[in-house]
C-alpha cells in the first residue's frame, strides 16, 4: 500500500463504489492499496467478499431502485462527506450508463472516471462500435444488428446471411441486464437458423426490446483472446496502457467471456488501434477492450470496448501500476504525468494453478505459466494478505475451488 499522497489533512479521498459484485470488490481493493482508505459500497446486497472485507463500508439501496432513488442515495452520501474528494466508480454497464445519464447532477459532488453518454452511444453499443472500427480500418467481425423492438404481430426476424455457426449477444449490456429468463447466457453460440429463431422467441417473451447482434464467429479457444485496459485523462490523452493474453475464461453460461486466468504482456500493435478508436469517440476515463486473434492468420478482431475498467482490472496492478493512482493524478491533483505502460510479466488468476495447467493446451503458454509460478509472479485479487477475516478467507477459497466444478461441467461440453 502507498501513502495517500492525493489527499490533504482537510480533504481526504472517499471512493464510492456503486454495485456489489466481484468486479466492485476489485475497485475497492485497488483504491485501498492506492490511497490507504476505506471505500463505501452502495448496493442492494453486496457479495460476501465485500461484506466481510476489511476496507469496505456499505450503504444499502432498495432492490430495483429507480434512477431517482439512486440519485437520492448518492446525494445523501455526498452531503454526509462534503469534506472529502468523492470518486464515483462502478464495474457494470448498467451503473456506468446511470452515471452517464445523470452526469450533470452527479458531477456537482463526484469525480467520475467514466465516459459521457455520447461516447457510450458511439463506442460502447456494440453495433455502433463495429461502424467506428470499419471507418478506421480496424478489423471487427461481420455483424448484423437485430432490433427486437416492436409489437408481437409486427415483429419479424431478419435474414441472417452470415454462415453458421455464429455468435449472438446484446448490443447494450445495460439493456440485457434488465431481463431474466431460464437459460440466459451472456454470449450465445448458435449452430443453426432454428436455434437462432428459438433465441429470438425467448428474448421477446422475456420482454427484451433492445438490439441484439449476430456476428461472424472467429475460431479459436480462450487463449486467442486479448484484453486491453486504458485510462484516458480529462484532456483526452491516454495515460495508462496495459494488456494481457487470456488463458482461460469462465465457462458457465451467465459468466462466459469473463477471463479467469491471464498473462500480462505488452501488445503495442493492438494498443495503437485501440487508441485510434478512443480518439474517434472523444473518450475519457477507464476503458477495457476485448479482442480475439484468428489462429488461422493471426489477424486480431476487435470485439468491443467496455466503458469501465473491467472486472479483471487487478491484472494491471499485477503488471506494475495501480490504475487508481493514475486516475487520481488526473482528476484530483490535475497533475501532468507521463504515460505508464503496465506490462511486467505476471500470471493473474482467479482459479487454482493446477486448473490452468489442466485446461491450457498450448505448450508455449504452459511454459510461461510454469516460469511465472517459479518466479512467484502469481496474483489472485481475492486472496490478498490484507484480508485477514477467516470467514472471508474461507469464502474466497471456496469460490476459487468452485471453478473445478464449473470447468468439469461446462468446459468439456463446449459451452
């Protein structure tokens, strides 16, 4: 932990983390290690990892709270902490969208390191993201946008002329978060037109009326995925770049696509394309890109940019830089700072190393894993030494080893 160099005796920092999932925990951990302060989690029912944490206080909000109720809760927090620098953070698309919609109100009290509504509409809705990539000459999968809005009698599924199998996913994560139905998945891998028509029926019956995307499936396993994390300062300049090669992703249906094991490394060619995309959208704040490299010709395809730092953002710390420090230099100190490339080699993992070795088949990657283990360059954000609560340690350990069950059940079936 570093000293809290960004606060004064009369103006300390209070990070306010909106949301209570594992991604929110990562934000609190980074803030605690950067500033040495406790964080306030504003959520309905935070996960046990947060409730039992040494550095979180909790303010509960009503389940399904309206925007007005959320604003009232955050205003209450601000009025009770007027002597502090308040930083408003989140790690879900829904929360970031809420910040963007009400930025003019929230900015009266909070520093907000996430993009504006206009930027989100241009870059973070996946259909408009594809348009920006095409304009810039950045490869992205062939995409067809399906608008699920309209009356049942009038709605008709469009013709999909992308060869099967295809990938289907919501254009807006925040819209998809609002619907629930049996068998819901984050990403759908569709083999036939019949399967796709069944998906449209399920979405419509669940009340989903936003846009869904059908995309060309880029072949390859989890280790063809790449992650980029950036911080863009208030003047639009990139001040943090970090990246990692994914080894394994969570295979369970609702979490598929979330990395659980990664090796940090520099990816400068991908950084260059990502920076052009961010410039095109007049981006500020934290950003996280998902990219897949086609194993047939090593061509990278940009899949999306998330308007947040990402649930696995602690890999940036493992690679040598705390992103919250860089954000505070910008928003609190308004300090000119050089760009930081966080690329020190590390194995970031939420799963046991033995599971990585079992499911990673590339011999070169396995060699890197073994080297990083020998060099004690393995980091699991859920098992940090600062957390001394025995109940919390037991919960974190149980969650870690629960991945054996997940991978046995889902990974071998190809889901």
